[in-house]
């Protein structure tokens, strides 16, 4: 059974940083694409950053240069380093994992991901 558990969310002031983690069990993250999504109240879920099995990354334009996705295969954990946070980054953040092994592009479309975590809240105040 695949489980994804996010952690690291919290409340910060604008300009601050947070590092989100997504611990996987029942699933070997090194073989699959994994992506971070976020959803703010009243808005659609959007892809933020993705990473392939070979480490190729994809970022939404809104977070390029500020967010960095990475993976520790030994710990089977996905990370999202978020710097220079803005109030518009406030959302519930979810990690998601593909069921297709060795994907070549980590697209930021939610329908491409099979497994989802429960989310961790990020709140950025001005």
C-alpha cells in the first residue's frame, strides 16, 4: 500500500523560507515522477514542481527561481525548498506520485498522478 506523508508546513512572513518533506512508503520514489501541487481556498489545484526518476525538474512559472524540488532516494523522501515566499504562495501543499515507472517528464497535471498525500498547510503573511 502506497502512503505519502507530507510535513514541514507552517506560518511564515513574506520573504521567509520553508522546506516541505514527503515521506513515501510502499513505493520506491527513485523509479517514478513525483510532483508537488498546491491548492488555495477557492482556487483550482495547480502543479508547482516535479521531478523525474533521473532528476529532471519542472517548475511552474510562478515559483521558478524561488522553489527547488529534490529527492533523497536513500530516505525515500521528496522535498520542496521554498524561498522568498509570498502571500500568494499560501495554500495546502500536496505531494503526488506517478504509477508509471521511468517517466521522462514530470508534467504538472494532476490527472497524471495516482498517489496523493494528505497535504500540509503553508501560510505566508505580508
